[in-house]
C-alpha cells in the first residue's frame, strides 16, 4: 500500500485530509506531521524555509511515497523543496474554469495573500484577481468556532462579482457548501487527487 504524507500547520487538517484520502484514494494510507509554529513564524515575517525543509525531511524519513504541504502560506518553500504544493492543483483549476474572467481570492490570514496571488499569476499572468480579505474571521478559527469562522467568510463572498471563487486556505473549504450556485474551489480534494494520481514523488 502506498502512503501519502502531509505537512500541516493546524491539527484540524489531520481529520480533513485523512477522510479525503479514505474517500478518493482508498488504496492509500496517510501519515501526518503538524507544526503550527511554521505558520505562526511566517505570519510574523520570520524565515521558515530551513525549518520547512527539515520537517519535510522528517516526514520523508518515515517512508511515505509522496508528500503534500497543505499550508498555503508556506507553499512556496515546500514546492522549492520538491514536494506537492497543496494549492497548486486548485489554482490551475481556477484559471481554467475562469476562462479569462474574474477570480475572487478569499483568505483569512494576511500571509496567505501574496503566495496565493503569485501562484495564480504563475498559472496565468493575465488573471484578473479580486482580493477578498476576511481577516476578521481568523479569531473564530483560533477559538475553535469553525461554524462562525466559515459563516463570516461566506457572508463576505456572497456579493462578490467573479466567475470563480478560490478559498486560499484548506480551513476555508467548508465555505463552499454555504455558497450554493457559485463556482467555489478549495485545495484539499484537488491536492489529494493530484498527489495520488499524478505519479509525483
């Protein structure tokens, strides 16, 4: 049995991604490493590349077949280290689905804005991006009130004029269910599918 390893920056993602592996890649087992300090330090503007590489090496040492970094903020560092960047498949799908139209980018942590917009521009330099900061929602996530966290973000997005809405952090994925009739993309499912079907190692 092949094994997919995940580097997370929040414990809540272990269940989310573990359930997705069981659903979309039942022939795979999963292993998780969680280090919240990587996101905390990145948000504070501290360098984290060496520590990201060390954590990825630690995960690789457990014998996993493929590694996914699920945190958008440290995605660039992870991709430079040669692992699957969790939000890349989502960004590619967003550009394709938008067809040259507007892409709304929702984020609840400011440090996510630059790497996500740069990723979308990497997929399409001409992409028309509409930034939707939802920073007021993050304290609810930190307090463990996920329902309120998702509701606050959904409220910000209901009137946004865009062909596609990108939820820039895995923690925002459930927001899609609160926006019926809108094309909303998030990274968890796309990341698991890409990692378990693309042959990336």
